[in-house]
């Protein structure tokens, strides 16, 4: 894919928007000139639109097939402030009619694309690259807050870059700041590469909705108020479609820092200084599947990524989708504000009448280190009654957390929260396992699982309920005082071992199905 991309644009003609009336002084409105340059390049069969050093104030820039937008060093494409009153002209392009009009199961931001700083619909061969900056200063972030214009208002823009039904897309080396609701929203796109992109934004970083054959690699994303890299499968195409064949590798994702501070090098924490956030526990910045989960997810690889000061990894299907064949390895996490790993099959069922719970199966997660994890939220793997998660493997998992939780928490019951919004907090209580809470699972393998608590913790290392088949092997449990170390209810055929040797004693009662230790399997 990369070779095909390079072949067409490396020798394409170059068009300078200054030749079409752009000024680049940050005052003049330059989007009409940029769009004229794009139209001229289209007439020539394609070309490079080169933004030289300067600040180009712009409303909507309309991309086209076989167009490369190149931002040179010192070039800033700045989103202009929208008119305060609704207008069909003189602001950002109006939202186009959505193919999802009959399927209103996703929010406004996921349903319309033209109302953006940069947009492309139904295009082929699109490149956005260079060391310059895309600054969404005039975009709204979709929140309905006093003093903020609503995203649905005519003339308002809410995304830095929106691509719909595009093929062969390359986004490389650019920096995106303060990008509204989405820095990059790709919907129904195929054969797409996003690499070496820096994003520091107030809401979502990269959203891939119903996309296939995508690589996101070596990007740096700070998004304290929403997700860093997020896979979704909505009805935005007007039909069901999978997000599939996706590689996410070598990225740094954070929810820890104030807006813009990862770009200027100051790295200011959001919980310090005059801009501090009141509720630091809600900072986000994670890698996530969902929440919108209608079409499904499969064949996704997440390799060698780092999460810092954020929520952890989330795999969610709550709207009827299949989520399967996912491999995750080489994940390091520090200063987490939520569960390090959250795997949830639920029944929110935001979809057409008759939508039933989905399927979540075939997930392998290996070589994970989570430092300074959140004590009250262990790894969570939670299905619902009648819909078990299947075939989950976690290998070489090391959790380091403050600990200090009491035996009272270890005894409390956890609500099912079947139809709740999927979030580690949806259960409404601190969870009774220090390292793992697993419920409604068929086929669970936990191999070389290590938990290190700074303070003594009275919860079992693993709390298993309605777990059918599998094995649990723990190693190097530090400051865990619970006896027995694993709690199991209604669990069948589970091999349980510590340090590869003798089995644990397991909690059971007369109403529980038997738990089979290693020796019972011969």
C-alpha cells in the first residue's frame, strides 16, 4: 500500500495556495484559495498542495482524490472561529445528509463529515503529511456547555479531519492540536496508514469506524478528556460493517497532560496549576474498542504500545457486535486511572428492535506491565447471564498497585449492570479481586500472573464467578493477605496453580459447582 501511495504523489505537480490568493498571515481567510488550488490540481489529474511557512486561517477545506496536502515546517492550518449565529454560508460546510438517517444509533459527530476543517468523502489516494501543524482552534468539541456553540448549528465545525468511504489514505508526520470532537475520524475507509502523527487534543484522538486494512504506528497522542485510539463499528455507513484487519503498533497514548503541553515540551499535569482538572480519576486517553459496537471487530493486532496517566485497555461489545480474533502484546501502562484491562460483553443494545447481545471471543493478551494501577479496579472480564465471554488468554501479566483494600470489599456482591454504559465504574462498587475479576466466562487462561501491592490487600488475587473451563497460574504475589488467594463461585474445570507447583485452596460453598485443581485432571 505504501509503495502505491509513494508512486503517484512523488512526481505529481505542486500547487501553492499563495498563487491562488492565500496570504498565510493568520488574519486573512485562506480556505477559498486552498480549495481553488485543490480544484486546479484535480483538473491536472492530481497533485501536491504545498502550504509553506505561515498561518492559514480556514473554514472547510475539501480534499479530493489524488491530492496530497503537504504542510512544510512552520506551516499552520488554523481552524477559523465560526460565526456566532447559524449561517449556511460564511462558516464551515453544512453537515451533509447522512446514509444513517434511518439508523440513528450513533451521535451527531459520527454521522456527518463535511462540517470539518478537512474532509473527504468517497475519495481514493489521499495524502496528508509534513512537519506542519493542523490547529483546530475554532472547532467545537461536541459538548453542550455554556458559552460553547452547539455542533449541530449551521456554520460550526467539530472535527479536524473527517474521511468517509475513502481508500488508500496516508497521514504521516503532521501534528494536530486542539482538534474539536475528533482529531482524525475515518469511517468506512480501507487501506489506510497513520504514522508518526502527534496529536494533543481536547477529545478523541484517532477514531476508526468500520475501517479495514489500517495501520496506526508510532504516533503520540494526548487526549485527557476522551479516547486516544478508538475502534468503533456504528451504523454511520447506513449498514452494518466490521472494523477488521487493523494493526496498532508502537504508539504512546496519554490522558495525563494539559492541552498542548506535550507539543511545547512542558508536559504539565492536568491536576496542577490554574488549568487543573477537578476530577483527575476521569482522565481518559486510552486504547479502546467501542462503545458503539453494532457491526463488529475482528483480526486486530495491538503491539508494543505505551499508556501513561490514562484509563487502560478496553474491549467492549454492548450493541450486538461480534468482537473476535484480537491479539495484544507488549503493552506497558503507568499511572492508570481505571482498570488496566477491561473486557466487557453487555446488553446496552443501542440498535434496531430485536438486537441481541453480541459475541466476544478469541482474545489473547500477553506481556503486559501495569505500574501504579488503580487499587479498586483490577483486570475486569465480564459477560452477562446467558452470554459468556469465550476463549480469553492472558499471559505474562504484571500488575503493580497501591493495594490497601479491606476484607469488607472482598465480601461485597457486584451488580450485573447488564444494560449499563460499559465502563469499569458501571458496577457501582469497588471490585473484590485485587488482580482479576472474571464473571460469565467460558475458557479462561491466566498464565504467569503477578500482582505486587505496596500496602497489604485483603482481597483474593482473582475473583471467579461462573467461569467454565481454563487455568489460572499466579506468581510472585506480594502483600496479598487473603486466604484463600482465589475465590471461585459456580466455576467448573478450572486448573489453579501457584508458582507452577501446588494448587491453591479455593473458596467454595454448597451451592457452587466444583472447582477442579490441577491434580484432579490427571
